[in-house]
């Protein structure tokens, strides 16, 4: 099961609280590794990197059907996505401020314009592909668990 959520929305935090959840970033780090350049998502190899990441997430999901994967990435086939989580904007921006404070040199999106654009893209994709959107991870995880048992 794959749940997409914008960068800075708390995916890693919730992964640490739930044994049956894995952050897609961990899958990428353990398999193909993350690019080392800052803001790689804006670079010329961005679509190649995203396709590679999508492939790794889908392979992991197929092998570990009992796990819920939380990730922020683009997919060529949104039929593989089960849900989106888009948290409250004010809470989201507090998370980003916290990220910047803890790691001013973070290689993850850490400016409000990028985060707002990412939120809007997720909302648009969810609507376009008729994928459910949840306002918090607890609701999404509860829904995902019920859905996987049926």
C-alpha cells in the first residue's frame, strides 16, 4: 500500500511510531541511494531519478504487501497510489521551520514556495485520479489497515 504526502508533512515521524509503515526515503537510500546534489528535483536528471525511485517503491510494495509505504514522489501510474495525506498548512509550515532549524543545510525541500507547490500538486493529482485524501496520517493508516484486511 502506497500513501503519498508532501515533503515535510511528517512521514518519517509516523514511520517511527508504526511497525507496519516504512518511509519510501529509506527504501531509496537502501537500494539505489539518493542523489548527492542539493535540490536534485530541479535538475536535468530529475525525471530519470524519479522513474528509478518509482520503480524501487513499486518493487518493494509488491514484495511487502503487509507494509504501508509513505513517500513523496511522482509516479507515472497513479493507479498504484492508494491515498494522499495533506496535513493542515499551518502545521506543515511549522514542520518546515523545524526542519530548517535542525538542519539549515538540508537537501530536502525547505522553502515555503516549494512546499506549497508540492501540496497543490498532490491535491490536484488526488482529484484527477480520484484518490482519497486524508488530513492526517492516523486516519490514512487506519483506512489503509481496514482496506488491506478486506
